[in-house]
């Protein structure tokens, strides 16, 4: 099965194209979540957090509570159809959540191999480091998830784009 990642602007299109089993939204607290209708009641996780690496006043940084909710939701995915994950741009929070989901559902696959799949699928991906670090700790991966993302993202320049294009990785 696959994980589909996209920006907020492409969520409805991706829901129509992939008929996902579950949807994860990671948006700033002042953004409105997409209304996906009653069909997604109980199948749409909405997390309010900023795409930050250090918390500034007035911002909501990723937390262990966010990771606990994300992991519980991901683990309940039966993989009967895709998992759709989005954030505002489809670059930071959503790519981190997709990497986390792939690691959860592929426990025998090396984290570096999963990170390389992510990088091949999306050269623009810049997974949120705090989400990765928190998930690595929660999953007792001993820093392997953090290292995999660091190793596949070293020396990447920021591409000055507003949002990513939809992409898929295996789960």
C-alpha cells in the first residue's frame, strides 16, 4: 500500500483520486482543516502545530502528545487503501509524518532506505526535524530515523517554492 503526500491546496483532488482509508492534516492553529465530509468521520486526524524547529512565542511546536496521536492513528490504518497526509505546503510536517508512517508500517526496512525512497519521490521534502526526533524516541529507534533524514538531506538548498506537488511512497 502507499502513502500519498500533498499540500493543502490539493487535498480534495487527492481524496478523489486515491479514495484514502485515512487522512492526516498537520496545519497551523489558525488554518482551517479541509472538510472531507461524513465519510471521513473518525478517519481524519487533525493536528494543530506550526512547522517550527524551535518554539517562538505564539507558536505551537510539535510535541510528544502530537506524536502519540499520530502514532495511534497510523497504527490503526489497516492499509486497505492509501493513507493521505498533508500540511500547508506538503514539504515539512507532512513529509515527516509520511516518513514516520512508513517506518511504523515497515519495521524490517532500514530507516535509511525509507528516507531514500522519500528523497527520490520528493526532492523538495524537508521533513520537520522535531517530529522526526520525537517519533524516533517514541518508537525506540535509537536515533536511526534522525540520522536517516539528516544523511539524505545534508547540503540541500531551500528551493524557494511555495508548495510541493503530490507524491507517493510505499508503506
